[in-house]
C-alpha cells in the first residue's frame, strides 16, 4: 500500500494535529537541531546519489532560488550513505531519508516533525527499487521542497516570537487590523495611516518589511499588472532613494510573477520580482502577499525585500520573507 501524497498545507495541518498528542516531556528532552539554515541532509546510497535519482533530487532541491542576482541553490545539499547515518547526523535540521529496499512493507513518502531532534523536519521516501524511488520523487518533489521551506520559515517565526520587538505590532495593527512578529533588531522607519516601513538595517545588509493598503477600485485588483502598478505608486510615494528624485520601483529586467496561495486559512496572491531604485544603481529581490481587508474595501500588502550587495541573498530573503507568514488577525 502506498502513502497518499498530500498537498503541503494538508501535510502541515496533520503534523500539527499529531504533534499535540505527544507528551511535552519527550519533546523537551530532545536535542536541538544541528546544521546551517537552508541545508538538507540527503541519506542515500552513493550509487543512487550519483545516478538518475540523485540528479532528480538536485534538480528540485538545489534548483536556482528565483529572483536573485547571482545563482544560489534553493537548499544546500549534503549526502551521507545509510550505513553512516548515525546519531551525529540524526540531529540535522532537515533530513531526506531515501529508503530503497525490496522488503519494505509499505512504500511512499512520509513527512515527520521532530523525529530525533527539535525543531526538525524529516521526509522519508520508501521504495522497492531506484526506479520506484525516482517515480515517487517525481510526484512529490515540489511538496518535499515546500515542506522543508515551511520548516525553515517556522523556525524563523519561532525565533522572532522568542526575541520579539513587541512595540512593532502596533503600527502594523493600525494599518491592517492584524499583527506581524519581528525579532530584535528591527525598527520602524516610517508610519502613516496606510503605510508602515520596518527594517533591520546593518552596515552592509538591509532586510525590510513594508506594510501598506490601498482602496479596492474594481474586480481585477489581483492581476499582475494591477498589483505592480499599485506597488510602483506606493513605492514612489513612500520609499525614496539616496538622491533627489530617486525612488524604489519594480525592475523591468526580470518579469515578476504571481501565484495564488492559502496559508492558515488566509488566501493571498504572492508576487515575486526584482526591485530597483529609479535614478540610482541599487536593486534586489522582493516578495509580497496581497489580500483583501476583512471588510473587502481595501487591498492589504505585506512585502519583504533585501539589499545585500556584498553577500549571497538566499538566506537574507528567506529570513525576512518568513516574517510575512507570521501575520495574524487581531484576536477579539
């Protein structure tokens, strides 16, 4: 019998429900995860790692992160054969365990949290042979990547709540009716009735969240064209550059993209693209979530962007993008 491949959000919901049944004492005794953020440990025989299955794994999990100026993999992969998968490796933060054995009782893909450490994400792929393993991964590869991605986000959000700048909830709440969770280091740079600029600015890096809203003027507010048009208007009015007459806008060098998403019961349109400063030589990646206000009269936008010209940007973008997923409506 094969496990049914579930959509990512269904998988996460199941895991959260199951997690509530486990004893807190067991979780508290678990070691903390090891490994760097953005790493995935792939447990697989060397022959399969160097063959077609390994190629397929790398094509998905180590594909180029979109909208970065330099090529950076979605995840940094490392490989260890099953015979060497000991206690030292079992505490890694993200593990893909490829179990190829003709004597497997049941084959398919399983998603687990906190198997040997916490907060840990483990995917186990059971197959009778390499051909079946390749078929299973072809079906579930994107879901597996999204499972690891959401696990990385959850760790960032948990850290933000642990070291939260609580004062930053208020300006976001006044604009949107909801809150975001920001960790220590973020500061509010600008706050108006319909716009908030919150950033963690260091000497060579800038991680920023912009929160804004604008009126709904028709039925097609979530088309790519209308989202970008509204974005450019808001950026020109609120995000000036270093020089007179300069301002942030959306770069035409990389066509932005949108996709409809649902997370924790909230529907939104995700937009990814590349920003630049009109009148200056600055740019970087951005991602935004656009959705209706509760009364349906406004579009609310949560946007994250990065400026880090000296460094790789994958992890900086992942960190600030994760904060968008911490949004929650104010509780009554």
